[in-house]
C-alpha cells in the first residue's frame, strides 16, 4: 500500500481533545508537541472557525519557524508535509520552535475551493483589516494571532484548479536569507518576486519575517512524489535556520534550479476549447507555438506563440477556455547582471 506517510501501518488512535485558543502564544507553551485550534472568527451561528496548529518546542533556544498550508482552501499537498515533519520531530532535536499551520483557510477547505466563504482570495488582501469584511478580518487575524509569532515562514501552496505547476518557489532573490531558503528547498524552478503583492508572504516580509512560497503540484490532491521532495526541502531550510540537524548532501553537487527574474501568465483573447502544448519545466523559444483554440465544431480559430523565450512554470490543463483563460505561466530566465543571488552568493 503506497502512502504519503512513511510509517507503513499507522496505529489507529481515538481523537484526543484539543485546546482552543484565540491567540497563538508560542512562548507560553511547554516543551514538546502541542496541538491547538486557534479560533479566528465566528460563523453565522456563533461557532468558531478554528485553524488547526501543531507546535513543537525544543529543549534548546532558537528561532520560531512557521510552515503554513492551505491558505487557498483546495491546495492540500502541504498538509502531509506538515504531518510527516511533526511525526519525525522530537523536542531534543529542536532548537527553538516549529509551528505547522495545517489549514489556514478552513471554510475554503470544506468547500473544496480556493477562496474564503465569500470567494475572496485571502492571498490577495493581506494584511487584511482589523475592522472590515469577514475575509479582511480573517486575513488580519491570521497575521495577528498566528503568523506574527514566526521568525521564518514557508507558505505551502499548489497550482489552482484547472492548472498544473512545476515544483517551484517564489522568493525575493535579492535577499540573502530568502534566496538561501529558496535554493535549499531544491525546487525545479525559482521565480524572483519581491513580494509587494498583498500576499501572505509579502505581509510576513513586511513584518520582518523572511518568507518564501513553495508551490507543490496540483490542487485538491495528495501527490506523494511532490510532497516527499517538499519535505526534504523543508528539513534543509529548518537546518539552515539552526532549528534542526539535518544530514544534507552538498547542494552544489545537485543540479541548480532554473532561476527566473520574473514570470507572467499568457491569456487567451478568444474563447473556445483550449489545448496547451509545452509541458511544465519545458523551455520554449520566442515565437514557438504553445496553444490552440478551437470552436465547438473543432475548427481552429486561434493559435498562440510564446512572446519570449522562457521556462514553463505552470500551465492550464482545463480545455474549457473562455476569453481571458490562462494559457501558460512563462518564466523569464535570469541573466548575469540582473542582481539575483546565485547559490554561492547567499552563504550556501
Ligand atoms: Zn495558492
């Protein structure tokens, strides 16, 4: 039986009671593993919407390292990464604290959807508002009640519905700390992104928390190969931050990820049935035909060419392509002189 979880046969245990708090206070927790629900808002019948959080406090002092999953409610691959990490951590191994936020967007998870209860994308409205719409307040409290405790953060995502992604990281590659975190994650692709875009990562960076976003495969799935790779990367980043010891073979003996100085989506300008040709992580040339749109009767009405050379970070796999549908997420390759840090330039 294949499982994402490394233990071949997990013992079946009854669910244990879990404390509910309104504020994560890492410093007040005992050494060892604590499981909590952090209540962020109330629903229309007064029941709390509660975020499941795991905390491992080590026996030695050190930073607080936060992992967050499922800010987009249908992006699930980060969940087993957190479960497996915590299964293997002991307080004696940890200097400081590891916090695993299993699912940030609880209502979205229940609805199998990216957005919050009202459809709002929580990763486009950060830092939210202390007084505002339910999504704005929820976003604000994610930062205020949970993320504000962190010294470092890795935010775990996947592609969106109808798309597939490479294993890739978005990070500020001019910042030595976040560049190091990006390389240690050993993704297929790194996209430089300075994080001024109302995302959770951007809000955390503005709070002085070095943060990267890791995109792990596809939505509403658990994908073993991607999650194993992501977990190895997370362990390497934790070791770099001084939180755990981790036997790591030399980074420089492995193939460097493809580094992009920017990336952008291509969109359709005609509606129809959409085929996208290149595979993720594939390279395309300027002018290379990358997609085709057909009518309901199968006639080709539009073809699309890559506007520039680049690497395919992600792509649409949804054949129903109305006008404005996403085609390809095209990464523009970094070149010498653009100021992005290489592996050797961020102390690795
Ligand atoms: Zn996402």
